[in-house]
C-alpha cells in the first residue's frame, strides 16, 4: 500500500508543480499586458521619459553655461572698446 500512497503523492506534487508553472506564466502575461497598456496610456499623454528629460536638462545646462561665458566675453570686449575710445 505504500507504493499506492507514494504514487498519489507524486502525482499530486506534479500537479502542484504544473499549476505553479501555469500561474507564473499567467502572471508574466498579465504583467506584459499591463506594461504595454500603461506605456500606450503614457505615450498618449505625451509624458516625457526620464532619459529624454535628463538629456534635455543637460543640453539646457550646457547652453546656459555657454551663454554666461559669451555674455562675459561680450562685456570684456565692450570694456576694451570703451577704453580704446577714450
């Protein structure tokens, strides 16, 4: 009788393993569908991705620094012109 009980337990364990695998597969499918839906929704709202925001932010910082350097250079050149005119 021990063999019969072991066989039932083995079959039950196999059934539980298969059910766990199926549940994990369903979970992955739901996550994929949710992520795709969320991405479509965010794209429809024209929300900027963080990577894009950071790239534009870096460009703005660089442009501001260049603008400040050019303003200082112009002020220096104007001061030189004013000194020559005197």
